[in-house]
């Protein structure tokens, strides 16, 4: 699994002109699934993200996690994280898992984040989404499961 994590002041996701998920201070997690990903990958990423120290303490050091500061998460599925544009002008998405494999794993990932203690909002799988966010820092972290 691959995640792009952005620390945000606020964020929302809109589908068909309706806001379906919104958070204040927290993390936007764009998540993609590849063919050989398993629940263990989802578990590893959920634990890593919940405890990732990317919030500042009183000394302006990255010493606090989302759990430490009461931050929320907005999870948005994004198969394009596995786009390969090294050749040609149009990316291919061969490395992205098929929807029937990706959707349950993303749902499990969301459940695992919640089990870690995070309040989680989500986008809508396979929908055209508009994601609005105010990146704080900016702080953007890329994570691939082992």
C-alpha cells in the first residue's frame, strides 16, 4: 500500500456537490493499493500513520502524533498513486489493484485507523471527488508499506 499524508489545518471531500467528509486539524491520507497488498500492509500503515510524529511540540519539533494532539484523519482512495509515467506521456495504472481487491482493503485500513483511536472521515471509493485542503507547513510524507 502507498500513502501520501498531508498535515492540514482543515480539509473536505465533495462528491456530486455534497461534502461527504470534513476535518479540522489533522491528516489527509491519500491511499492506494497494489496487487500483493494484504491486511498486514493495512495494519502496518494504520499504526505508522496514527503514531507518526509530524505535529509540533512547544519547542517547534516534530514530536507529537495525530493521537497526541487529538487530530482527525480524512482518508481518500487514490489509485493514481500507482500510476507509472516513466515512459510515454500517459501514465499507466497496471500496478494499481483492481477495485474489487482495493476497496475492501481500504475499508479495512480505515477501520484499523479507527481502532488506533483516530476519528476518521472518508471519501467515496471510485467517485469523482473534489478534495479541498489547507496544507499546514506544508508537511507531506510519503509511505509505502513494507
